[in-house]
C-alpha cells in the first residue's frame, strides 16, 4: 500500500544498485527531482530505461551511474544531442555503457506489453530499419492467421519506475493529465513505482471520470515535490523552461563544466529547492 | 509586417513545403523544419489540417513553434491528447496518417534517412539522437514528405545507417519488404523541389526555386543529380506566406528565449 514519504526516503527504499529503472515522462512531467535524489544517493550499475532520455539521463550517465541504457531517442528535444551520453557511447567516459536502442513504437509497445503482463510486444514496425540488424532484441513473428510478418520485442518490466504527476488525493490515488505519455504503462509494468506530485488534495470527487488516475494500490511511495519536474513542466502548474534546455547544451559540452554544475545544482541541493526554480514559470492566475 | 520582397533560401524551403499540404491532410509532424512548414500551411491555405505530434497531441494549433514535440501548448490547443502507445498503435499503425513529414541529418537519393550515427553503429564517430518515432512513421504513413537544407554532408551517396526506410535500393524495394505505403513522394530543399522517378524511385529535381541554378543544386548534393526534362520554377513566396512565416518565427523566438514568461492562459 502506498506510503507518503520524503523523497530522500522514497528513493532509498525503492532504488538499489544494479536495478533496472525507468524515470519516465514524455517531454512533460519528467521526474527530475527523483532523478537528482538518485544522483545524490550515488547508485551504481543501473539499467536506465526511457523512451526519450533527456537531461536527467545525460546527468546520470555523466555521473557514471549507468551500466546500460534502453532508449528510443537519445537527444535534447528540439535542441540537439546529449553530450554526456555521447561521451559515454563514443569515448567510454566516464565509463563505457551498453546500449539497447529501439524506435518509439517499439518502446511504447514494450511498456504496454509489460503493463499487460505479456512476455513480448507484437507490432508492425522496424521494416527496412537498420536497428533490427544491430539490436538482437528486435525479432519477428508470423501472424498465425494472416501470415504477415510482424516485429516482436521483449516487454519492459522495470524493477522500479519513477514518474512525476500533478496531484495525489489524501489516500494516495494519483492524477496525471495533459500529455500523459507513457507513464501509466511504465508504472503498471514495474515491480514498484514511486510518484512525486505537485500537491496533495483532499479528494478527486470533482474530476472527470475518464481522467488518468493511478489507484493508490499501484504505487509504493508518493513524495510531494512542488516544481519537481523542472526544467520540464507540469500542465496546469508551470511552463517548460525551454531556456534551461538550451543552456544545458553548453553545460554538458564540457566535462569540467558539467561536474561543477552538478555539484552546485544537484549534489549540494535538495528536493526542497525545486519549488523556487519554477516560480517564474507559473502561469498568471 | 514586412514589405521586404526578398526572402532567404530557408524561407523559400519552408513555404514550398507548406504548399504541398492540403486542408484535409492528417499530418504526423517532425520537429524542426517540418513543424514550421506544417504550421505555415495551417495559418495560410490549410486552416483545417490535422497536425499530430508524437507526444500524442492530435489536431493541435500552436501559436508558436514548439521547441520539443511535447511543449504544453500542443496539448492545450489539441482536439485531443492520447497516450503514446495509443498514438503509435491506433493512429499511426492503424493507417490514419496521410502525410508523415520528416527532416533528416543524412539522406540518400532514394529517400532513406539516417538520424542515428555518423560512422560505425558500434563505434560511432558521432552519435546522433536516433530515430524516435521516425522508423514507423516512414513505413506506416500513406506518404512521406522530407525537408532539409542541402549540403554535401547531408545529401550523400550512401548513408551510414538506415534509421528510416525510404525506397531502399530503389524500384520496388518497399514492396519486396512487405511495406505497402508509398514512402517518400516529395523532397523540398532550400534550392529545389524533388520527386521520385516513377520507376527507379530516385529523387529527381522537378522545380528550381527562383534564382537557383542547376549547378548550385549539384554543388550542394553528394550524388549526381537528375533533373526533369520539363523543369519548373517554384513560385516565389507571396507576401502573406512570408509574413505568416516571419511572424510565427518571431513569436517563437520571443517565447523560447524568454521562457520564463509563461503566456497568459
């Protein structure tokens, strides 16, 4: 059953060295505060899973925490490349990492299969695509009814998934709205799930009945971290800090500049520092 | 806004690309140049075009160009926003997309695209972001439009990695792989409009932008360029097209640089 915990404790209780872990969020609601807490606690040998590993995986890879990444787009969306991830892939710095690369369709189907308790996902994909030749986890199956050859990938079943969401009610049910991405599937595919939220409200009585709500019994721990998605955004709370994404390109381009930034902005900070970072991004009431 | 009749090659590219889109198209929009072209189309001759970004936003109408495929305004202005698996399964794989609009880091003459690596996949010289949604956009959309500025590094005889399949080695290669969609049918660069040869599927220049010479097209392309026998000249941007594009880009620049300023809801 879900527990409300300070983020430090929620991360310590649910993440371990060597885990496969998804910090999901499709541009929106990226769980930055949870990732920074994981960085402060210094986990090692993680398998990082995410469709769009952006700044937070660039940071975790740059800090030497990842043994392997499973992904479908290793870029800074709209800006360009992820320079710490590139340094690891191209130069083995600060350590070499294994990569398992898919398309978005492949990853999305694999998460959905994980949530559905299936061993693999089947879909029409990777036709003529070079990834099928370099990723041994991309195979094919033949439809027993039509004979059509379809792509198959193993389902994704993370040890733990972290997401950020708008709000929880007092019982620990969680609401995700706006660009909902892959978060519901990533939570239901995982053995454990930890959710950071902008706020806790009394109840969800006034919500539209079809909104994406994760019942409290699907979640291990909830931590209240206002601004916890920055520089990503929380629909209805604050806007995306596009300038920060542009600035990251320069910070991550240099190994020493990156280390200094991490020290000042992650290692020496805490989850409580996120609220102030989004103050100027909150919408006028 | 502007009464300057001059225009840049990039503006010509975006506007020529926007003209290819129809009011009843359902367009899966790649970020960057495709996104600008699709929104110029929506703001000029195709007000009812359905623009879809892979973050799950369907029928979106942003006031500024999104920096990422998942900017908040895409969701706020969309007809509906669906989860990512639904996006790829029902809407793309389900055959609902008429045009997939892609950019490219590397392109060959058969419309095959590389956005994955420069050099060897396992020991890359440059690791690029990868395919994202493109490998399946390229095969599940009914047609593919591609837009990119011409350079010899970008338009190459042989791409380093097949991120997204175009016409493969040409001819009926798609059909032989069981792909039943049309694939790349249009390439719009900053210098010209290209269409695939009906038989070989090699991209052929069918229209030069105003003032552009054949030599310029060849000098900025890494393969031997074929030109159609009847070569058209692309009509210059109209005042409305140019103003629409420049206003959109000015709004976008202001929004992204001053990202602290959230727009009033």
